[in-house]
C-alpha cells in the first residue's frame, strides 16, 4: 500500500533458548561497548514461499546495531537455498546503514566501475511472528557475491583488525573509530579448503 511500498518479506524463526544466546551476546556487547565473537545459533528463514534452515548471530561491532531492542542487527547464512537471491547477508534497521547515504554511495561507486555493496534491499521483517518493521538487507561481499556480478574471483582481502580494535576498546584506551596503524593486518577471505584449492588464489595470497 501507499504507506508501505516494500513488497518483499523475510521471517526468521529462532528457538527461545537460541534467541536467549543472542540476547546474552547483546548484554555482553553493551558492557564491553563492542560486539566480540558473537555466538552462531541455528534458525529457520522464509520469504513467504520457501523455508530453509539457517544460521544467525548478532551483527555489528558498534552499539548502533544492538543498542535498542527488538530491532537488532543480525548476520544470516542460509543453508540449502537462497532468500531473495541471497545466501549470506546481514539485516539491520536502515539507520544502522546511514540511510540513504550509504545506499547512494554504493550506487555511485558501482556506476563508476567499483566493486560495491549496491544490491541492498528493504524487506518487511518478522522475528518469531512479531513484526519488526522495514529492515535493510545487505549481502556479504564474499566469493558468491562476486561471482553473481560475473566477476572472476581472484581474492577478497581485509586489511582491518577488529580483534586488536576490540582489545584496545575494552581497555578504554582506544577511540570509537578506526585509526591508522603502523602495521597492516592482511586476511584473505575464504575457508582453508577454498584458499588451498586454487593455485591462482594461493599465488595471489
């Protein structure tokens, strides 16, 4: 309707005991002021037509993702299929993705030829039958996402070090944002099997 132009839907079902684990991770994140090593729990996910098993955890390093219940940010991995064309993605309230600025940036970056997270979607989200309003869905940039763009994948790398950041932040000696560091943390995304199974990826690594 005119008040809610979003037509896509996602419903997530999490058993009570597993939902409690996510809430416990949230409480710990509030105490530490950072979300560190959240627990992955099983779930079921549906788009209204198909239902799959999935895995979910609390998502987001900083409190904007989990400071207010019940609209928590979640990282979801679908097993055995796709939901709205996605297998690995995050779901969060639009504000946590700086709507509309983040979406505009990714659209412009993609049009200029850059690899960007420009396939974000907005869905009506329900958690255990309870409506959570309109949420932003963003695919994880991994090998599957790159392949869906018909780009030959040679490697996806991360140079930030959230573990070091989390340590310093919990020690109250680090500001709440990334700063330059004299060392570079260099990590290639993918399982050991994926990384070791390709001669080209090993060469680039």
